[in-house]
């Protein structure tokens, strides 16, 4: 076994395929050294900005055109190399770290000019017509709505009735109206916003009448890189690696990290004007080998750098992952499922199950794992989700039967206790399914009436009271899934309508609220209540017990399903099944 590539491949496998077992070996390892030349290009980019401040401040230009002319001259002069101080500053930044300068994005200089312009709202006056009176100084009187008179509060139509029941003229008004005390009969009052001044301060310019406009130009230095190295018969892929690495398509093997650059060879080729250009020499080591994974050979696997970083592994780990998915698909086991989806590359892949994208992961960047394995992982993940979804839909008849028996007895006993506490005054025949439906319709109609008549408070109080019972029922009957807001709202409203129907039917029986007393409770009364309820509403109680039993059995099935999913430990699977 050769050391460098086998050690590197094993290191990657331990990071990406933790939990899976396989055999890995490396053969025919060959290393080569290449002379590289790096060309740096540094450009200036100008960004303009505009800021407006209120007031007439110190300025150096007469208008926007003059400001733009100065800024253009500043930008053009900097690009042409006329700004010597800027040139020296840029060269110092680049020389400080030549390798990092290839990805440089840094502001290096700026220039600002300003001018004054009058406010377009007030035209330099600092004042505008009052927004309320529109410059008329007066507005309609709010006391009399512009009528000049108000209705007399002492009489009705100009007449009052004395103690003897005789009508006489009101002495405080004329014909039931009296002069408005606010406008003294004119129907107009002084504008309260401007106090009759007709104008008010301009809010746009804060009453100054002017704005000072600041136009700025910021120059930023951007670095880029090109590398050249001669392809050889042994390493025909060197140019591809350089292109991929510089373009960011191989982030696991950046060329500037795996290349031994000779910093003392760095020099500028162009500093007279932008773009500046530089050149630097370096040495890159490349290695090729044949990786053998579980007996299958993958030739021409490519590594770069003295530390042997993977560049292209020919999808050598695809078969390992695909075999794990096929095993799970053929013979599903919770332990195998947990092992597979705990593998880092698998966990990252299934997070993108609804997308065609691949994870931003070194295993994919280095082609140790390719889209072929990603497709198999996603299909296996979806099939696993469907398997769990189908299982939780199958309600156990044993659980249903046990829940049905207990609920039927509990409902019958609870209704019998209520009947006994009422002294047997409840007319159970009125609590039929049809009457409940009519009660629900009546309740909804009453709620609509409250809303349309602008009396929402009774409805809001009832909904507030219904909230806790609705949430308690959801907790008792729900499926242990996360509910979407619309589903939760529908459950709440349905529960509120049902409770409203029960209240309407109960209040429709006169005197029932006064007949309840714990003193009426007795074993004999409860037994009699059982016969009364069973004799009138046995079918309805059976149907209600069956419905509740279905919900309870479903909840039990979902709870067991959720427990298994949580044990697998895949957050993506929990979200797929709506448990998170």
C-alpha cells in the first residue's frame, strides 16, 4: 500500500462515510512537480452614492453637474495613475500579502462634493400652505358643521313642557336652534393648525427652504488571478484543475493553499495605470493513483499539493453508498436506517431531497461521491418516508377495540351521572345528531349576527372560553404531528361550533340549569340514568365512542411511529413526516 493517497482517501472516508464499513487501498501512486506562474490583475471600481441633508450648508459646487464633473475627473485620474498617493497605497496593500491580494475587495479612496438646491415643496420659503385650511386661515366649525347654529338641548322643536303639562316657547333658543358658541354664527373658525397664519413649516426641508446634496465616489480595489502551468503527458488535467480551482469549483483544493508560492519572486508588471498587473512563480505537486474500494478499482484518481488534497476521486465511494441503500430497500431495518442516514454525506444529501441540487460538501466537490449516489440516497430516503407513512395509517384493530370498549363505558357512565345530577329532568331525545346539526347552524347564524350588528364581544368571549377545551381535545385525540396554522384554526373553529351547539340544546330545555344538584346523585339514580340514556341515545353514544376510538387508536399508532422515527435520529426524516 502506498502511503500518501491511501492516507488521504482514508481520511476523507472517515469524515464522509462514518458508520459504513468498506476496504480501501491505493496502488500505482505517481507524483509530479509543476512550475506555475500566477498573474494578478487589480482593478479599481467606482461606486457612487447620494445623500441629502436639510439646510444650507457649506458647499463646493453650484449644481449636480459640477459635482459629477469633479467626481468623474477624480475617478478617471485614479484609473490613469495620476493619483500617486493612491498608487503607492495600493502597491503596499498588495505587497503586504501577495497571495491574499488575488481575492482582495477593499475600499482604498473616496471623494465627496456637495451643492445646495432649494426645496421643491416650499420653493425655498421654508413654509407651505397650511394642510388643513389650504391657505384660507379658516376652516369649517366642527361644533355646528358650518351651519352657524346648534340644536337646543333644553327643548324639543322650540317648546318646553312645564309642570302642569302645558307647552310654552323655549326662552333659550329660536325654533329649537341657538347660535353656535364656537363660531358665533359664522360657521367658520380660525384654523387651529396654523392659528390663522395661512402657512406652516415645511416638513420636507425642516423649515430651512434648502437641501445640501452630497455626491460621493468610493474607489474599491478588486483582485483576480490567472494561473498557467504546462500540461504534461503524465498530468493532462493540470489546466482543468487550475481553471476549476480559480473559478471556485474545487473549494476543497484552492490553488493558493496547495501551491508553494515563491514570495520573493513576486513583482509588478504594470503600475503606471489601472489595472495593475503582477506575476509570481510557484511549484505545485500533483499525484495520481488507483484507488481500490471493496475490490473495485478506480484509476487516475487525482490529488494535489504536498499534503495530498483530493481533487477528483472518480466517484470511488458511490458503490458503497448505493449498496447501503439497496440493502435498506430490500430488507428494511431501523438500525440500518439509522446507520445510513447518520453518515455525514447521506445526512447532507437528504436535506436537499426536494431539490436537484447537490450539497456544498467536500465529498461532492472532490467527486468522491457523485450525483449517481445522491440520486440513490434521495430515492431511498423518500421510500423510507413512504414506508413510515404507510405504517402509521394502519390502525390496530386490537387498539381500536380496547379504546372503543373503554370509551363507550366511560361515555355512558358520564351521561348517566349527569342525568342523575339533574334529577332525571334531561330530555335526551333532544340531543340527537340532527338536533346537534341544527344547533350548530343556529350558533353560526348567531355569531354572524353579532359580527354584522357590530357586537363582537359575546362571540370573542365564547371563543376565548372554547380555546382551552379545543386544545385539550387536540392533545388527547391529535396525531402527534405538527399542525399547520390553517389546520389548527379549523380544529379550533370546529370544536367551538360543537360546544356552541351543545350549549344551545342544553339551554333550550327550560329549568334544566336549576335542577342540577349533587344531592340528586345516587347509585340508583346513576343506574336509572344508564337505562334512560341507553334507551334514547344508545346509537349516538355508540357512534361517538367509535369516532373517539378511531382518533385514540390513530394517536397511539402515530405515537409509536414517531418514537421509531426519533430513534433513527434523522432530522430530515422527522420533518418529512411532519414530526418537526
